[in-house]
């Protein structure tokens, strides 16, 4: 600023000096009546005045250019600095817009964290309930063990009594040879003793049955306690572990062409499971006995020999036979059957969806009137609401299969990205008034496609019909 001021003062002073000196030289040469190039003396004096003023101005500028570095920088790079300043101001506005959008995303993440903490509180309450049930079961087991001990003591008493009776019978049989005269009486006594022994044997048999029943009850209680312990450990693992894949989330998908052979479909399904396993590993799951981080949920089938569980290959073969020779293309997705925590194999299920046309090329999927005079942040929110409500509703109604995110559990039909929305909002602000935002299909869209920037174009057209902004 200082050198600019000095330059302006010097230019003003030099202008005054040039005016005075040029006029002085013109009058001097005019009095001498000099003639150049055949001109009249008056015109020659004017020419000398112009040449003198121009030469002094050029000499002054050359001296300032050589002596003062700031003046030289202003003359050489002043215009470029103005252009760069405008670009930096524009970049600062874009960065400020991106920062505001990031703040909105951080607020949403805080809300999700609060919901997760509430879910953990509910699970903690369920764990307390399970622990109370386990304490009650242990009390019942203790009572059953005491009952078993009392019945075992009774059985031991009956066995001792039976042994005494047997010894008495043997003793009576030995004495019967000596006391033949009392044979009839002894025979009667033996019969009575035999009847008593038979009754005691029946009582012993009943005691053994009761003992077996008590043992079965103890085994049942032990099995119940073991199951409760496993349930508690599984619940603690789910409660304390980090959920890496949520239930019903999609891990992979592939397209099965119509009239494909069974062998080719089986290869595609195995490759699909391998891709799902790699995706599950990326989210924190662990590989199991089959070498993959995913495992198809086993199913029970009724056969002539009884109930049997199907293997993973049985499920793949059964699905391949159902899809073989299909008259239409089919979309197969791998979805998690339940929540899975870190370092755990994910239980999955395969779902088949018939692929049908959803939108034709150039078709308007959805449209909505918005006000472009609002601030850029509100305009971005209006565009995002249009995508999340109008476009999403039209896509689901047309049959597009959403992709359920393994982390958030939210079904997505496409993704435009925040920078594309910011750019569209900045361009839409130039329409100055009510405008129509509409989503147009770039190409033919089927139920297996996503509404991304390759298939969908967003356009903003003024209500009067003039062309507005568009984003691909």
C-alpha cells in the first residue's frame, strides 16, 4: 500500500512537470519558427511538445520500474494476483460449505451413538433377568440333589434289609436238615419270608425306578443349566462384543442369466459366497471351518429316516436347480441372518429376486418444486430430502432391490456423494426463484441396478421453463 501511494504521488508530480516542460519546449521551438518534415512551425511546436511529454513519461516509468521492486511486482503481476484472490475466495466458500455438511453428519453420528447406548441398556436388563433365572435353576438343582441323596440312602437301607432276609433264609434252610420235625412250620415260615422278600423286591424295584427318575431329573436340570450357561455366554458375547454385521444386511450380490446351466450357477454361487466372506472379513468377522467368514444357515428336512440338517452344499445345489432354465434374469443376494459380533462367523441366507425393468432411458423418476432463493445449506437439505423421500419411494415402488448396509442396517438404493450435492446446490442458486428438481434416468434401469451417477441425472429447471443446473 505504501509503494502504491508513493507511485501515485510521483505520477501526479511527474504529470505536472511534463505539462510544464512540454509547454516550455513548445513555446521555445515555436518562437524559433522551426519546421520538421515540411510541417508548419505551429504544428512542429505541437509535435515537439508531444514527443517531449511522452519521452519524460516513459523515462519516469522506466526509472520507477528499475529502482522499486514493489512497483515492478504491481506492474508485472498485479492482474494475476487479483484473479488468484478471486479463486481463493471461491475455494474458501466451498470449504465452508463442506465443513457445515460434515457438522450435520457428526450430529447424526451422535444420535446413532445415543440409540446404541439405549439398546445396550435394554440388553443389560435382559442379562440381569437371565442371571436371576440361572440362580433359581441352581436352587432347584440343589433341591433335586438333596432328594436324590435321601432316596439313595433309602435304597441302601432296603438292600441291607434284603441281604439280612437272604441270610435268614439260608440259615433256615441249613437248620431244616437238622430239625426235620419242624419242616412244615419252617416251610410255612419260608413261604412267609419268601412273600416278604418278594414284597421287598417289589419295593426295591419301585425305589430303583424312582432313583432312575430322579437321575433323569438331575440330568435334565444339568442340561438346562448348561443351556442357560451357553445362552448367558452367547448373550454376554453379543452384549460386550462389537456388532460388525447387522441382521438382514447385504454382503454380496450377483446376476444369474436366464437359461443358465446348473453347473455354471453353482460356480457363480460359490464365487458369490467367497465375495461375501471377503466382505465380512473387511467388517471384522472371522473365518470358520468352511474357510469363509460366512456360513449358510442350516435347515432341517424331514426324510424317511427322520429329521436331518442340510449342508451348505445341499443349499447351493437346491438353489441352483431352482434357478436353472429360468426364463428371466435373477438377482441373488447374500444377506446376514442375524447380528454378528467381531471375530465370529456370519450366518447368511441366499435370496433370489427376479430382475424386472424399472425405468426406461430418459424417463422422469420423480420431480419436486423447490425455492432456490434460500441459503445454500437449506438448498442442499432440500435436494437431499428429495433423494431420500421422493426418489427412494419411486424406486422401491418400481421394485428396485435396496442394498442393506452391514454397519448401519439402512437400505440404500444409490449414492450421489456430498460434493455432487454441494455443486448442484451452488449451481441451482443461480436460477433465482422457484424451480423444479427432477431425477431422470440416463439409461434403462432394472430392479437390480442402483440409482447412482451412472444411471441417474439430477436436473433443476426454472418454473418459467428456462434451463437450470444439472448433475450426472
